[in-house]
């Protein structure tokens, strides 16, 4: 019944947006799509009065670093004035049979465990990678030396800062898009970034043991943001996860930049439809509800629904929020 109500509200909102095509009409669609599940995403991307975007996470994660108490003047990827771990440490959590949360309170990293090793998605900061990813995997009973690959969704330091450590320490293969390898190399000192390694292309298949991840290029947040499709299991039952690789509008505002973001959100929505995705995750714990879903897993009893399994329509609503908020910003530019 609730899904039917949401569908009706969205349908009415789409009609209003199509008829008016104003910033406010697209904000209304985004608000309807957000429902109760994605209010943090809506509040980040879609203020009631669309205005020029402000930097977040951005060229080096300046806002994200300040939020964690780090020295915002530190060059991207470099350790300088690392904040006390009490301000960012989070315990690792088993989320699915083969997917684990190994991130910080605000910034997520995910570990996909396969029959032949581990794939990490996002490497968080250089000051937290050893504690959260390496230490987290050990707490979960895994050997971090088996981290074979690290997919960096985009070259901002809150998600890429630990890549060099993993490459040097364990020989981990680092995966970015060509555009974000270029971004990495243009704004990060050589000593703080990994050596250029695997270049992901659209539809890139990363197979390790019994698991294949599919990488899609979704430019917008950065020129080469990667969004990833991940097959998982919950007590043996299959599900499909999507990670939307870059969220905030921290780019220089222009009609072309917003249109690129909109096109990526639409295309990825088509991809998650075809793939039957029923789980959405983010590299920020606010956007996907991880701050409530991770504790809910600890309280989950036999027979309870999985808090991350939301269904395909809900995943598409998440992407609709991103698309419509970007469209509102685009219309506000005109």
C-alpha cells in the first residue's frame, strides 16, 4: 500500500514538474521521491531555494576534512594534523554474507569478500585507512594482506586518501577512471597518491574468485566518478547492491556540469532497473541511512527484514532525488 501511495505522489509530482519546469517544481519531485528514507540526501542536494552549490568533500575534501576535525589546509591525500580517532572511528560491521562496512562515522568504505581475496570500495583518509580498513578487516577475521583491489569511486581525499597506503603495504591494485586518475595527478602531490594502475572504463568487469563487480562511469560529482554494481548474499539469498559513487554538487556550477550529473543519474537509474538492484549504499553514511541501518543490523532477529534491502523502486527514488535536485539547480542557472 505504501509503495502505491509513493508511486501516486511521484506521478502527480512528475506532472507538475513537466507542466511548470521551474526550480521549485523539480524540488517538489525530489521531495516526493525522498519520502522518509532519503531526507538527508534531499536536504544536502535540494534546499528549498536552489542556489549556487557549495564545496563539499571536494578538491581534497576540504569541508569533509574540517567536519572530521582535520587540518583543512593539508594537501589532498596527505596526513597533516590528523584528528583524534574518537571523532571519526567506527567499528566494522558485517552487512551481507560477503559485504562488510569498514568505514568511518561519516565516510564509508566497503569490503567485498570473495573466494580469492578482498575488493575494497573507497579507501577513506590516509589517517584512518589503517585503523578502519586494515584493523576492521582483522577484527572481522580477515587478513588485510588479501586486499587484492581497491576501487576508488572518485579522486577526493575522503575516499581516495588511503589508496597509496594499501598499494604500498599490500600491493593492492588501485582502480579509478581515466578522468579521475588525471584529477588525482593534477591535485595531489606524488608522494601522497598511488602510482597509476588499473583504468576503469564503462561497464568494466572486475572479477575476483567467485564474484564479479560491474563498474559504470557516472561523471558529475567528478569528471570520472565510478558507480558500482555488487552481487551480495544475505543468509544465502541473493541481492544486488548499487553504490552511487559521487553525490554532492561540489563542482564549478554551470549548465553543462549540472546536465552531465543529470544524465549520469538517469542512465544509472536505467542500469539499476535492468540489474534488479534492491540495495543502495553510499560512501557517506548520512545519505544511505547507514547511521541507523548499521545499528539495526545488530538488533536484527531471525526472520526480520534486512534494513539495507529496500527494493528496486526505492533505489530508483534515491537516484531520482539526485536527478531532480540537479535539475532544480540547472533551472536556477537559467
